[in-house]
């Protein structure tokens, strides 16, 4: 973490340009340190991804901020909030998006931030994030955000300038981060501080660097995925935003004698007087003209004064807009009463959810949490008036719930499946002939009694649930709790099953990952069958990365 001493600089206001610098510096510093944040994950599994999720959320926010054409504080703030929400991934990313939402809302209607406004923004960010969660938990990123806000307010009341407010806010956040293990026993036993809180401090330290002229270099690629570009370029819902309705393009050829730079500049200024998006460019032999106006004939008339016109193209942009609206409405219109969206890690599991009647399957879960926007798009693409969403990972449930709130024209029910095995049990109970309420009841009941096991490897030394593990050990988790440790995958599976299988259980299913052969999985199933003869044992290719086995016991 950046060490912060006193600063001889002072700053009494923040405008939109400075806010943009702060966001870009924040994402750069978080990007540089995301692996360290990932390493703070309580469980020492290889998909500890708090830093990655927060970075991807920040990158989405930064893209929106970079591309907004205005330097107005309010416009930059809106872009910040929109981008963070679109790109929010995992619980940490969703909470970060809510912090930005509160931060940005406090800026609405302001031309610049005073020191008190700046402190109020941090307070509003914390308030918004706490409201977004049904059961806020202390010792997490929420606590760090709250103390940052409280420290900023205390500094503002003492008459501090913006740089000093930021310094004291960071100091308060760093101090409470050290105390997070005392608030959450699971952190203390693992010997780590809260990962989300650490990530937030990197973002805020990036702010401080920008405010003091030490902005970190941007270390991420400013490339939005192709399928998000059309959605983020323009708001086509508002026809009144099109002030000049006709796009006119043409070439002027056989340019008249005496026409030079002065005449070309005069033509451009004439177009500026009654239109916009004006382009008048000459290469000597021809002149290219582009102009949006309400009077396309004037564009032609004035062009003809410089030479012959050719290649004329006039488009009615309002009609183009109506056509786009109709196309979007057709794409978004529900095509059937009910549909299902599932998240799956691994090609085998993705295919399985498709076989179980999922209309849309989002690749994600371990190592990669889909964003709110990813889930919202899948909900719309599923075609159902009523849509059931299976997140299948505890770190995706909050993003799925947020996605359910942002889609329009759909009734969305998020079944809170915390694992792939729970999701499969729920999907097996899905019936497209039943109502949303009936499906919600039967699917929730279906996975409630399924026990979930996961076998992977430790990425660092730690102690969790009184189980001491070393980096590289094979570890087993039962219903999210680390209970088994060893050096041989098959032995850890047997140890794990000893914590999971009871007398009433009848079926054990092994979903083997991409690093396990079918032969090895079949051999393991024979061993399990010998140990638990009353249980049927099934083997399914899951193809999931990093996890040798997902196991369900029911």
C-alpha cells in the first residue's frame, strides 16, 4: 500500500477532468496489485478472485469515463456509475459498483466538488452500499468504506482541503483494515485482512496519487468487448435527442478555379451555422462533405458553389432510430411463458445445463464471475416472460439479483444456488409447463438437501476451520467448509466423503474436471462404490478448470 505522509500541496475543488484522472489512476493502481488482493481470499483455492473481480468492475467504469465526451463533473459521475454497474462481477464488484453509485449520486447538479462535497461523496458511497445488502457484515469492504467516509467527514469538519481529506480518509481505512481479522474470526484464523477492503484502499490510493500529481500509468487495455459496443454508444430511446434529423454526405468534384483553403473553410463555417457533425476535407482533387441538418438541400446548394456534386447520400436519422427501436423491441419481446438461465464452469457442465432445458448458459463460476451486464443480457436473450436464474456460485448470487433489477419487461426469479451441484439438482426439478411460483418452490426444495463437495489444491499456507494446509496440498470442501487435506486427489475425495455421506444418502455423483481423465474418475467411482455399497455412484464429465471434482451427495 502507498505510504502517505503529509503533503505541501493544497486543493480546494475537483472538476470533471480531475475526477476522470482519479478514476483512471485508481484502476491502474488496483490492476498493478490485483494478484495480491486475490491472494487474500480466505480459502486458499486457486480461484480466489476478489482483486480480479474488482479490477474488471473498475475497468468497465473507467472505459465509460474515458469515452464520455464531456468534462462536466455530472457527466463524468454518471458515466462512472453506469460503467461500474454494467461491469460489476462477483460480490466484491457489485458492492464496489454500489459505492460508485452513491459516490456519483452526490455529485449530481454540481459543477465542482468543494472539500465538504468531497467528504459527503464518500459518506454517500458507504450509505448506498450498506442499503444494497440485506445483511451487511462488518469486517468487510463495507466497514472499510464506512470508516473512509467517517474519516473524510472528520477532516472536512476541521477545515481540511481535498488532499488532506483524502489522506486522512486513507489513513482511517488502512487502520480499520488491520482490525478486520478481529471482526471476522474466519479472517483471523486464515491470517489475512479483508480482500475487498484492501482492494478499495488501492482504488482510493490511486485517487490520492492523481490529486497530488503522481497518477499511476494505466496498465489495462481500453478495449470493450464487441458485443457491448452497440449498447453503450448511444441512447436510441430518445428521438428528441436528434436535433438535426438528416445526415447528408457527398463529394465535390471538378472543383472550380480559385477555390482554395479560404473557400473550403468558409463552406465549413456556413454548414456550422445551420447544422452539426460537420466535416469538410479536401485532398486537392475533391472535397468530402458530411453534415447533419434539417435542410439537406442547403448542404447541396452551398456545395455546388465550389464545384460539381457527386455521391450524394441523405439519410433520415429519425427513421433509422425508429427502425432500431422496432428491431430492439422485437429482440426483447418475450417469446414464451418461462425460461431458465444458468451459470456453468466447464464445457461439460455447460452442455449438461443445456440438456436440462436451460435456454441460456453463461460460462462462469470458478475463476470467472459473469458481470451484471452478462447476466442481464442472458435474461433478455432467454426469451421468457418469466425467467429463472441459477447463479450456481455464492459469489454470483448478488450480481444475479442486481441483474434481475435492471432488466425491463421480465419477471425474474433468482434461485440462490451456491454451487454447480446445487444448480444441477435445481435444474432437474425445472418444468417449463409450470408457473414461475411452482418452479421456484420445487427447484428450491430440490437442492435444499443436496450436499456439495469440491476438491482442488491450496495456493498458499493457511489454517481454515482448524485444518492446517500447505501450498500445493490437495484440499476438500464440504458445503463450503474446508474439511480434508492431503497429497493424493483420490484419498482426499474419500476423506471428504467421510464428512458428507450419512445413512440416508443414496446417490453420489462425481463431476470430474479438465485435469482428470475419465479412466481415473471411473476407477475412483469403483473405490467409492466399495466403501459405500448402499449408494449408487455416477460419473459425469464436468470439464471445470482448477477443481478436480465437484461432488454431490443426495
